[in-house]
């Protein structure tokens, strides 16, 4: 591999994220148990999130708005103000969660820095992702930070042009086959998938990926032998 740039997804690749959303969703579902069973509230929330995705994009603020909208809908707008206040508070608590780096992240960044240009390529709310990166303490390792509204082929092409490299010189590492692997391979780049035990339903795909530029590893530090020869 003639790799010059290594891009890392952030949430659930560099630090823990989705388990915090699951925890908040469970509390939200319990809050509305007088209206629907928890699994039904969860389904309604996901439906709302998907409908709102083109309007709000990804991130915690979008999640808060979808919780409030879902609560109003399933209650036929009969909710007490206290319940809405509680849902908003759940969202604020989510925004204030500590940043916990995943095992091996600092080891990998320390080893690769100076040998490759390291980039963060993540999607979500700009302010929230900037806050996470600052709190993580690892931002100094990266040549460039790209916070994307989505991760489609066009978004990666734009990033690669900005970095002034060819697709075959670009490697993306992330936990989502849908966002971090398929579009990168489609434009001629390299991709490494690190499966995470908790994945948002929107990011799940059934297709098995088979490509010469594709690798699967269990932990992030397993990439080092392939890149530090």
C-alpha cells in the first residue's frame, strides 16, 4: 500500500459514543412507558430520526429534537411539561458525557504520527464533535479535522482533493461499513473496519464486503504491523 494519509472515524473508533446514546434512549423509553412499551417507543424514535435526518443531520442536538417530537406524537400532544423537560435534560447529560478513548488509540497515533498525515474524518454536529476532540486530548496528533454532514462518495472525494492525494494513497479506518468502508472503496481508496459491539441501526448493512483494498481488524492497534514495516 502506498498510503500517505490515514483518516480515522471518531465516534466508536477513537472514543466511546453509541453506548451513551443507547443509555439515553433507554431512559427516554422508560419515561414514556405509560403510553407505549419500551420497544415501541424505541421504534417510533428511530422512525422520527430517519424522517428528520435530511433536516437536522447527525448528532446529539438532532437526537434531542427527535426525542421531543416522538414524545409529542405518541402522546397525542398530551404530555406534561415535566416530561419534555426531562427528555431535554437527558440530551444535555449526553452532551456532557466524558470522552473515553478506546483501547490502543493513543498507541496507534503515537506510532503513526510523523510517518503519515493523520486526519479525523467524522460526521455529526460541528460544535459537538469539536468539543469531543478537544476533551479527548488527542487533537494535536492530526494534520486535519474534517467534520462532515454525511459520508458519501462525494464527501470523500472532496476531502481527498483538499488533502491533495489520490484515492489509492488514502486509508480510512472506522467502525461503520456503511459510512467508513463502502464509499471509500467505491472511489478507489483503502478501508479498514474495526467492528464495535454497539452499532446504530442506521449504520448497519447486510452486504458482505469483499475487496482487495479492504481489511477487518478486531482492535485498532492490529493495524500497526501492516503500516509500520
